[in-house]
């Protein structure tokens, strides 16, 4: 029987198994090619849970906890959502073939313990697809919180700091963030359609498009792993009218610290132009996550980033998000 979750390696392999026919030399049309300036007015990407959904989620959590099930043991059948389950399946389709993101509001995290909130979040993930480990150590839910590490250190994992985070994708079909506590100031989640960025690059610098379909060096950032310090990663694959993108600004750029990494001036120019386009305020969308918000984002058609933030002075007021990686059913 399949495990309730995928290992880090299994998830990454499935994520990079993207179909490819040929380099796309015409713009991509459809809901995934959204522009932030349009969605800041059109708010239908926000879903608000009603009281019936909250009761159903809480009951499923109570049942799983009553059976002594932890995250590593929980399967979809252990977290029954007879009414909300089909709705969540629609969310998965939106991530896979629609706009590529949505914001779900209304989880009563102020009434739940952190463990209860984590269990419900994981249960939602089971109905979206298969959750997966987020590193080689097998951590299942990430805690996005400032641990006091130095944000100026380029090799510190920036989600453990209060600094800004550059555009990137994670090694899973989708990533979810559940906000337990918001920052006192800042910490906006910034999304941009990688499809819209691709279309803009095609208009402005068509000479750089082909380079997106060739491997670039991705820094492994050491993380206690043996072997080479970098691995090849192909940013774009195109098939059946879709362009799927993997991009990781910091890790593409820092790969150049390895003497054997083939980071060229052409690639650096590509990164500069690509990120300048992604940084256009007309393209990106900022959202401020509030307690109880769940943000769900495709890692194939959306890049995500974060602005720097300032916490409350007391530890109990620190910004705290739970992070979930998912391989989608849709």
C-alpha cells in the first residue's frame, strides 16, 4: 500500500517529470497567464469557508486524533470530508490547470492548538493530493518563523529569518501556507505568474527563451548532503499548450560559488532580465496573510516570494506559518 506521504526524493522526481514537446515560441493564453493588476480588483481567487465546512474539518480532526493518528500515519480515508472533499478537489484542479493559486480563509486557528491546526492542514492536503517531505531529513510540515538567524548570510535558509525571500518554486506540484500568526509589519506574500513572465520575456528578449529549456546549475546549499555541490535543473518544459517553470533565484545564482558549476554570463543576463520582468508591479500580486488563511500555490505556473517583516517584541507574537508540500491529484 502507498505510504501516506511521499519522500523528498519521490516528490522531486514527480515534480520534474514534466511533459515536453518543443520550445514554445508563441505566447501562452489562458487563466494561468494572469496579471496582478487585474487580480487586485477581481477577488474571486479568495474562498471563504462557511461554518458547515469548519464543523466538518474539526470533526475529521477530532476523529483522527481520537484514533491516535499522527501526520505520518494519516491517509485521506482517515480524514473524511463528505461535503468539503469534492470542493477541495476543485481547488486541486484550479492549481493544476487554472489560475494556479487561491487563498482559503476562515480556519479558526485562534481556537485551535498548533497541533490541531497542523492536523487539519495536513488532512486538507490529503484531499488535494499526496503531501511530501520537505527535505532529505523527512520533515513533513515546515515552520516558517524567524529563528534569529542572520538574514545577511547568503546560505541561511531565508524562511528562518525575517528577511525578504526572492522569487522561487519549491520541489513539489504545489505549496500551501497556513498562517497561525501574522507579523506586526510587512511579510507580504508576493506571487507572479511564471506564464505571464514567460510571455513578457518572449516579447522583449526572444533570444533568451531557448536558454530556459536547457539545464542550469542549481546550488544544493550543502545541507549535510554528500556528492556534488550543485545539480542540473531545467527551468522550462512545454507541452499541450502549457509552459511549466521551475525557477529558484538564489540557488541559481549562488551555484556560481562552485568552481565546476557552468554558470555563464548569458545565464546571469537571463536571470537579471527574467527577475526584472517578474518584479513589475503590474505583473505581481501581494497579499497579506492573516491568521486562519491558507494560501495554495502551483510551483509549475507561479513564482512566490516574500517581503521582509518585523515581528512583535514578545515571542508569543512572532509571525508563524505552517508550510505543506503537495503532489496533486489533478
